[in-house]
């Protein structure tokens, strides 16, 4: 056992004093996240805690509407946009009111232009910085690193996402779980969508296979987050790590398909509780004076995504991508590597040998994940280890 440093002790004090964040996660709309939040709000109020509702969407659900009663609701702010009036949560009014706890629904919501922040999760961070505790809710498909997986399973691409790093700020992450059949029954009873939308939902997003997969993703996400917080606790308390630390490297390019690779890397790093790097190799062909404008824009967006998901972004200069990646992996002791593989890289294999093959020939201790990027390869990515079958 090691003794805590002064910095560790200060972190303990900060953790104790800061406003607390609880996140309710669910597999799909209708599992009861908002209802659970409101029940907890009533329990806090009964204990003398000053609780307000910042924003809650009831969607006409009678059970949810009944839970809103007897709780103070901070009036919404009206924003004029393209000739229409849009109601948004009034962050400034909540800060001025200074409750102990605020309930904020629909975490992934995009605010109307002219709001204090572009996204509601940023509003939540603002409230926390102001010393106000928050309870909030989000469906699993809105987590950034699960965006591609959910789209493949359900056929629905979710546009509003929350970076997984937001969960790192949470003190508690709670999965609100119901069985697949119970959720489908709620849908049939009109407790989720209006009657005219029920049949379409049952045959599409709410298919049994979809819901089973989403439910599993939600359970895993919460388990992963709990594991990460346990590891952080051990570190703060000066306890020995529970396992040998892993290090993950995502091979980031200026390709417009790179976000899928970045999200995969973030997810793997999260499950391992590992530090991860998004590494871009600047070759002479992509030096500042020669890189194409479209590639430069894509690279900038890829870097922003990686940083928002918690990566340490590293830019190295080398004659070829594989030389830069090999040198970094060997220097940093990388144990897991995620590559994107396009159709073009397979042609390059014929002529020059691929970056992946060259990497594996030099870095023999790392497990490699390959993410297909071409339209024909929209399937689960295989795991690739050493040629002799060894892996970590």
C-alpha cells in the first residue's frame, strides 16, 4: 500500500465538497428513467433538501405528470428561432434560485441557437460548477462511443450525443432496467408513444432483438463506469491497482471515416479502464503546406472528437504512418491498438504491404483491433493478435 500524496488529499476534499451528479441510463425510451428521477426528487424533498425541476418532458405520460406535482418547477426560457418560439431550460434562473438539487431531463438535447450553451449536458456542467447538484437522464444510444454500434443494430443513427467523458464527472450512474417484454407492453398501452406510432415502433426500433442488445449495452456501460470509478478510488486512496494497467492507441487519420475508429478505441479503453491515445502521423504528404483542405478539416474534427471522448491526442512526424506508429507504441508500452481499414488499404497491401502488417512485425506484444471502413465491411470488427496466436 502506498501513502496518499498531498495532491491526493486535496482531491479527496474536492470530491467531498463539489456538487454531486447522478445519471440515470436506460436502454430505450419508456424504461422509466424520468419517473425514477422524480421519485428520488420527492424523497429528497421529504428529507428537507431544496429540489427543483429544471426541465422534465412528460410526453403526456400520466404517471410522469403525477410525479411532477408538488415539486417546484423553474419556468422555462423562451427562445425565438426562425419565426417560432422554443422553450428551453433557463440555466441562469436556476443558478439565481440556487437550489441544492436540480432535475434535468433529456441530457442529449440540443439547445436552440441563442441559448447559453449549445448542448444540455453543457448546461448541466454549468449548474455543477455553480455548486448545484444535478439528477439527469439519458438513453444508452446517445452515448458517443455507442453511436455506430446502435446504428448497426437498430438501423437508426442518433444525431444527438453526449461524450462518454461526461459520465466521468458523475458520482453515481444508475441503470433503469426493465425486461424487453415489459417495455413492449408499455408501448402497446400507450405509455411511451401516441397510439398512431405504436405499431411502427414495435416493428422497428422496439423489435425484441434491438431491445435485447440495447439493454445489454446499458448494463455493460454502467458496469464499466462503476469499474472505472473503483479504479479511481483505489488510486486516490493509495491502494495498489487491481490489475496491470493497459494502454490503448487509436491510429487516427485525416479520413472522414475516422470517427468510427475513434469511438471504437474510446469504448475499448473505457472497458479496460485504460489511458488511451489518438495518434496522428504527419507524413511529408500531409505537412501543413501540402495537406488538402478537405483532409485538414476532417483531421481537425477528428481531433476534437477524440479530445471530447477523453483521448490524449498525439501528433508525430515520420516518413510513413507505420514508422511513426511503431515508434510511439514501443516508447509508450501500448498494449491495444485500433486501426481503421479501408478498401484502399487492401490494395496497398498488394503493392507495398499494409501498415497493420508492418506494425505487427515490429510490435509483437500488442493486440490489434481492425475496424472496417468501406461500405462492404460494415460488420463487427475482428480482433487480430500476433501471427503465432499470442495476445494480451
